[in-house]
C-alpha cells in the first residue's frame, strides 16, 4: 500500500508536460476573463426603476411632435447652407440641433424589448424626418443654384466628403451608437450626447442626398445614401447590444433564455450587408490612390529631362477604358508637341493602361538680382 501511495505522490510531483501546462494556463485565463465580464455585466445592470425611466424617456422623445419637426426643419436648413457654403463649423452646429438620435435609439429599445407601438412610432419618426430633410435640402439647393449668388459653381468639398463612405465610418457609427445608448441610460452622462451627435453625423448625409437629387448626380446621391444607411444601421445595432448588456430584456426572451434575440440577429445581418459595399468602395479608393501615386511618379520621371519643368497638379478622370490625365506644370520654356507625345508614351508604358494626356504649361520667368537683364533696343 505504501509503495502505491509513494508512486502516486511521485507522479503528482513529477514535472508536467508543456502541453498540459499550456492548456491549464489557457483555461485559467479564460476563467478570469469570464469572471471579469460577469462582474462588469452585473455592475452595469440597471435597476427596474431606472429601466422604466429610460424606456419612458425614449418613448416620449422618439414620438413625432410639433417641436420635433421644427428642430428637424431648422437643423436641415442650417446643414444645407453649411454644405453649400462649405463651412464645417456651421455643419457641426447643425449636428447638435438635429434630434434624429432619439428615434433611432427608440428603434433599438423597441426591437430589444418587443414594444410594437414604440417601434412603429420611432420608425415613422425616422421616415418622416428623412423625407422632410431630403425634400427641404433639395428645394434650398435648387433655389441657391437659381439665384445669382455664384454659389455651387462647383461642388463644395464638404458635400464630396459625404459621398465616399468607408468601413471606418461603420466603426465610428458603431462606437457612437454604443456611447449614445450608454449615455442615455446613465443620467450622469447625458452631457456626452452632443459629442455623440457630432461624431455620428446623420443630418449632413441626408442633406447631401437632397443636393445630389437637385443636380441629378448619381455618385453624390448613392454615396450619401449609403453613408446615411451605414450610420442608421450601425447606431441601431450598437444601441441594441448596449441596452442588452445593461440588463434590458423582453418577456419573450425571459421565457427562452440562452438564445439571442431576433432583433440582434437581424441587425447583425444588416450590418454585415452594409459592410460589403463599404469594403468595395474602400478597395476602389485604395486602388485609385495607388494609381494616382504611380501616375505622379511616372510623370515626374518623364519631366525630369525636360529643362526645369515641375509638376503642379494632376487630375485623373476615367472615360470608358481610358484614363484621362490632366497635368499642370510650371516651366520656363514651352514644351513641343513631340515632347508631350513622348511623355504620354512613357507614362502609358509605365502604367500599363491606355491614357489620354492633356498638358497645361504655365510659363514662369526667373529673375536673378545679380544678373541684370540684357538691354533690348527700343523700336524707332
């Protein structure tokens, strides 16, 4: 008996294999993370009284009323004029006025808790806000274009900035929606809601849609529409997740524990669907940037043997299968036709795509104070 006990003790005291130690450490880390997550979850759970207060506030703020639509109209006017005048400060001010965040969080809460009337009211608020903002911004941009103010001679950069959404915009909207839901549920954090409204811009994309409709520009229209739906879907999904983590539950989920709510699954699918066009646009943007850098290097290399010509500006547009390059240079001497043809052949060979080169030569004159100009005889 003693020999068996000594053998068992020796086996326990023997050094364990590395694989066993790794599994044991992995199990301990996983348990510690689970314990941390459980403690955080319990600490963030709200009382039943506070949950009822938050739900009542969202029901009241997401229901359409006269004051709500007045704020929508005013924020749309401010945003549209800010986009037209290319003023970032005015656009930021309009974000603070727009009350669109409340009905979107109402959609999140109604989807999670199964309140159909609240969901219907919040949805109607969002749809009516979208219709008012698009129609009003279209009218304002049309009148501005017709009036002799010289505005919208070319599309402002603030408008163009809302037409190329990227996956980064999805990440911003997710974080902003989570912050908005968390601040809504915590009475001490309501001061953070204006900052969330600025981060997750909702009214500027809507007004950009109206501008795109006025000028019948499909790239502006569809780009801003995708940005708005990205923000709307991401904020709603992040709000559902945040409210769920803070203890909000529906009656149906209490009966069937252990299953994800249907609203979370649907919102997750919508977020994934939105990610696909955003990834495609991001890939196109990266490809265009890489092509621009390659074209710039090829033009600079081709201009190096041509006296003192320097590249000033490069604009690339696409016409079917041909890339059109509008090149602006500074040079003290005019380039000949044969030199431009040679430059075009070199750039096309370097880029391996058919291109159409258009060269704009801005002449410059170099004056050295140490070298006086040669006097020229005056005409008699």
